[in-house]
C-alpha cells in the first residue's frame, strides 16, 4: 500500500508506524527551510531501524549550498540512500545524488 501525505500540518510524528519505505520531499532552499528539513531527518535518524529504504527529494539551494544534508546520507553514516536534488549541485553523481528537473511542487 502506498500513502502520500502533504501539507503544512504534517509533522514527523505522523509517519505511520508500519511504514518501511520513506520518500521525503524537503525544502532546503533557505536557512529557515533547512531547519525544518533537519527536524524531519533527525526524526528519521532516531527511528531509522524501522525503515528499509529512505530517499529525499530536495528543493535545494539555488547557490548549491546543500552540504547540510551530507550527514544524513548513507555514505556518511546516515540512513538516506538517495537524494534527488532540484537545482544544480556539484554533488550529483548519479549514485547517491541525482538531479531532479525543475518544476516540482507539492
């Protein structure tokens, strides 16, 4: 079964207990949004044992300032297996980081 939750009222605690695969759509375009994205990812890190697969679609920084997400990536000890980044990023390697085309909105 696939479920999709969206909206400003959604909090990390709202992830259903029986979820095993998670795709988070996060905004990391400005500092205030990065703070909220980190809140979600910190919650996931604390419960990563529950999830088989975690991926992120990231509305990244237009200035390519996305280094804050590195600590959450599997390659650096975090639980996130893949990140799809909107906007250019020098981190795109088509292995851990992928380019996501512009125009995505939820």
